[in-house]
């Protein structure tokens, strides 16, 4: 058979190969159409089902990401969609994996809760992310994910989070580094260092003191690995072509940083394991036992495993979760507050009325400062720390149509649904009309929250459903405490960057691309300010 084929000559063979390739895509499309029909759904509007249209799409996504314009790219996908399905589109390059891009709250609700079992991180995500995050809570599904969640969750019970000593210690250290006399400081850099110190102190029982020692090779490596990881995700079909030297060496640096904590975990004396141990693999995922304040995450890990690899994976994941998200949110908050001095004053007045200029807030003080909560909520509305996310279908299923009379959208096993909290939360049509009490949704306005509450799935900075952020209360408490202490001390802040040059840099977590250069002024200093 092979002999006969070879005898046909190279030209004939090339023609045959080309014919097969040309026939493959329509045949594949027809097969997918058949499966979609069997599921009882339809396709969302098609952007591409073959390399001719698909390749330019992926290259444009990659180039937009490198130029920090990913949001423009994502929003652009829905510019020419028909009224029957305005907020979801389909892209597939080689016809094998379909990517559904959505900015529809009903779709997000479906994948995160209503049909939770039909969606997961999936094997492709695991394969792409595991060199960095291993088999941790972020990369696994099913029992492996449930075990990680059971391990992590007891660290965040209210009793532990409401002890504000750690936040106090590191906020004081941060304020100690802010120069007086109207000098400029990149407060984003300070926030990133502070949240690393808080997270390591809270979870590992000892801080790495990066506020005291800014030159930490771990910090640069963590940033670089995230940058490349994001690119690997966006250019998913071509990720094997992306050079990974810096990615791998960054991961090695992170592992060197983690190594002493692994050693310490392994050397912890074996604790008396009780059946009600918070980290017992058999304990129910969502009913943690109380965890004593002296029990760190390392203790919990030592109870569950003696595998250095398991400890490594969990530590890196929790550092990623705990550090960058809160630092980026605090950075955007200060950036916006510098933009709106009246909002800053209003926030300050509300804080001074309750606490005066010096008293440290308690946990319940933080919860009784509504304008402070509105300010953080508003930041997370415009800049959700995790701007893009995805889930893969574990079986053939559907997403609901939001247009009356339209059939549901079919999602087939292995399809990837990409959703953007940021694009969705910036959709003007999901908000009430602009009025005296409701500013343009594109504008930072904590005041809007006094008269308005978003519909449940229109606002998802912490996700929702069973995989909702474990650290939500911890994050809100840490950010609120830090803001209170800053705002108590400084009467006003002044932005020292170029407003027009600022941009959203999305590398897993979305942060201000130019940092946040500001000057802080205490009340007494204000005379010198001009
Ligand atoms: C502003 C701060 C934060 C935001 C906006 C945020 C947002 C999110 C989001 C959107 C997810 C879902 C990720 C996914 O399913 O793909 C998530 C998950 C998670 N977050 Fe946060 N997070 C924040 C802070 C924190 C902190 C401080 C911690 C812990 C120290 C934390 C721990 C986690 C963990 C462990 C998960 C995984 C949950 C799971 O898959 O079951 N987060 N977070």
C-alpha cells in the first residue's frame, strides 16, 4: 500500500495531503454540529473554526496581551455579535478544542454553581499550569481540589482573621517607609512587599520581611513566571512553541525560596492526629474545625502529608492567592483615591468620625465603616484582581440563553469557557441609567453603593459557588485595615505619575502597569505641599 502511494510521486502526494487537510475542517465542523444538535443546543456566534481565521485571532490576542490591551481585545469580540447571542462567541483554531468566550452573568453563574459538576479546571489547564502551581487548589478538580480546600479553609475562620495584630505590624512597617515632605513613593511596590510579609507571617508563622529587604529575587521571579504563565494560557494551542527558559529558571528561584518552609514543615513534631483534625482528609470540605492561632499553615500541612512536592504546591498556590490580589487591589484603590480628592476626604472623614486620627480599628470597627467597604467594592468592580478566568466542560452540557425564545448554547466535553469578570463588570448595559446618585459605570464612584447593590452574578470579584475565594474575608479585612491606617495619618495624597500613560497590566492578577507613584501629606505638612 505504502509502495503504491509512494509510486504516485511527490506532487500527487502533496495534493492528497492538502485535500485531506481541506476536507478535515468541514468534516470536523459537521461532526461537532451533530454533537451540538444531540445536546439540544446551538453554537454561539462563530469567530473561527479553522486555522485561516483562528490563527490571526490567537496572534492578535497574544500581541494585545504583550501590549497590555487584552481588555480591548476581549471586549472587541462582542462588537459584531447578533442580538440573538450578544455576549458569547466561539473560536477554534484546529477544530479540536472549542473556546467559548463569554461576558454573560448567567453563563458565569451556570459554570460556577448551577452546573458546577459539568465544569472544572480541566486537564489542559492542569498540564499548562502544573509546572508553576503543581497539584494545588488552583489546578485540580474533584477530590484533589476538595482535599486542598479542606486543608486551607480552617486558616481563614473568622476567629483567626479578626486578630488584627499581623495587619497592624506590617501596616506600621509600610507607613514607616513612606517619605515625608511631599516626596514621591511607589506605593504599589510597598503594597506588594507588605502583602508578602502579611501572607508569610499569617500562613507560615514567620515573615520574610520584604519591606525591610526590598531586593528579593523571589519577587522578580514570581512576577516573571506569572507573566509567562498568562501568555502560555492565552496562546494555549501554541504553548509548546513559546520559549520557557525564563519560566523554568523563575520556578527554580521560587522553589529555592519555598525550600526552607518545606524543611520546616517536615521537621515539625508529629501532632496528635484526632479524627476531628481540621486537615483530616475525611473532614467535610465546608465545615472546618476551629484552628488555634498558633497553628500555622505549615502545621496543617505537616498533618496531612510528608511529601515535599505536595507541600511545595500548596505553599506556592497560597502565596500567589494571598499576595498579589490584595496588593493590586490596594494599589488601584490609592490610584483612584488620588484621582478623586473629594472621595478621599469623604472616606477620611468617615474614618476620623469613628476612630479619630490614632485609634487602631478593631475587626468590628472595620465592618462598621460602610464608605470604606464601598470604596473597596468599587475598586473591585472596575479592577477585579482576577480579570480573566476559565473552566473546561467535563461532559456535554449547555449554557442558558439570555434572549427570550433562543435555544441554549451547547458546550461539549473538553470545550473551554473563558469568562472575564472585568469585561462583565464594565458592561454599561448591566447598570441602571446614569443619574444624580449613580455615576457613569466607567467612573470610580464609591458613592453609588449607597443607593445600589449589584445583582448577584453581575459582580463577581471573588467568584462564586463552591470555588468562591477562600480568602475573601481575610483580604477585605487586610485591605480595610491598611486603608484605615493610611487615611488616618495622611490628610491627602497626590498622584505623581502620568494619568494618560497608566494602564491595566493583566498577568493572572491585574495591576497598574506604571505602579502608583504618589506623595502623602499629613495635615501638619500641608502648608509645605504647594
Ligand atoms: C482582593 C483580594 C482577592 C481577590 C479579588 C480574590 C479573588 C479570587 C478569585 C476570583 C478566585 C477564583 C479563582 C478560580 O476559581 O479560578 C479565588 C480563589 C481563591 N482565593 Fe482569592 N482573592 C483574593 C484574595 C485572596 C487571599 C488573601 C487569599 C488567601 C490568603 C485567597 C485565597 C484563595 C484561594 C485558596 C482560592 C482557591 C479557591 C478554590 O479553588 O476553591 N484569595 N480568589
